[in-house]
C-alpha cells in the first residue's frame, strides 16, 4: 500500500512539471483573449500549453525514473518496475488536467472534469474489484497498471467529449507572443495548486 500511494502521489506532482502549471492561468489569459476577440491568442494559449506538455513530458519522465532508480537501488527490483509503470501516468495526468482547466473556462465544466474526477476513479475501483473477485493478487505492479489504464480510458472519453469545444484551435493562426507571461502566471500559481489540490500528495511523497 505504501509503494502504491507513493507512486501515485509522486507522479501526480511530477505531472505539474509537464506544463509548468500554465493551465492554471486559463481564467486570466484564455478568457481575456476570447473576450477581446483575439482568437489567435486564445488558440495560441491552448496550443502552447499542449506543445509544452509534449516537449516536457519525456524530460520529466526521464528525471522521475532516474530519481526512482536511485531511491530503490537497495530494494527489490520489483519496486523500480512499479515506478516505471507509474511514470506513464505522468503524461496522462498532465493531459487530463490541462484539458479540464481549459474546458472549465470554456463553459464545458462537466465534459472536462467528469472524466478525471468521476470516470477515472470509478474505472480504477471497478478494475480493482474485478481483479479481486477474479482471484488476482493485487500486487503494486497490477494496481499501478490498473491506475494507468483507467487514466488512459478517461483521456479517450474526455477527448471525445471535448473535441467540438476545441474546434477554434484547428482554424486560423496562433499567436504565441505572450508565452512568457503565460509561463510566469503558471509558475506563480504553482504553490496554490499544490496547497489546494495536491497537499495530500506532497505529504505522501515526503
């Protein structure tokens, strides 16, 4: 149970690094751009966040696995395998979070948050219950595997629900000139994000 909770908590925290928490600035930057009719900046904000996620994810995952390797070097090799499985959730949780934040300010709160706050944990619970009643031994590797699978399914559902919402990013040009301000806002809001949403994960990770 300890290793499972540590892997979940550390990957949750690591997922913040994949976007530098830019999505927390959606209320300010995305809404402001759309209200002023600056469609290029609105689409640029969404695209920039996604590109940052894409470029940062392999770096964050590599750093995470290096740290996990040295943390588990004097323990069973199975522990490191659990961290390897869990590392895939870093990119998945980052993607779920940025789309949920963007959807919130685009008046699609339910479509954005239900997959991550309801469907994902419900799927994980169902998989664990199914594994238990099937007579499987719920080892850390199996539980984290279910955890990653539930996040992957949630992403697919979220994508289908939000595809029409993000039609504005598939047309026209994208303006990335305020990218420094977007990064600054995200980094400044990181502490509040951890305190409000991930404080328990920080405690467990430590």
